[in-house]
C-alpha cells in the first residue's frame, strides 16, 4: 500500500483527515477518520482496506 495524498478539514471541535492511498495492485481508495483515532488504528484500517480490495473479500 502506498499513500498518495491526504487532506485535513477542521472546525472548532474536531478535525477530519482523508487519506487517498493505492493498494499493491494499483487500486486507489480513500479513508476518512476523525482526529480521535490513533495513527496505529488508522494504519491497521488502511492495511485491512487495501488487503480487502486486492483480494476481493
């Protein structure tokens, strides 16, 4: 998996981060999360999504 881009939207109470990534097989996908998640949680979720997309699970 390769991260291609990201964007951050914020307001008074929170931030939303959107990551655009590419799987090992070249499929692009995005994932949006709030700032309440840890980087480890986000990394695990991105890897799960990439694996699911590549293996059509």
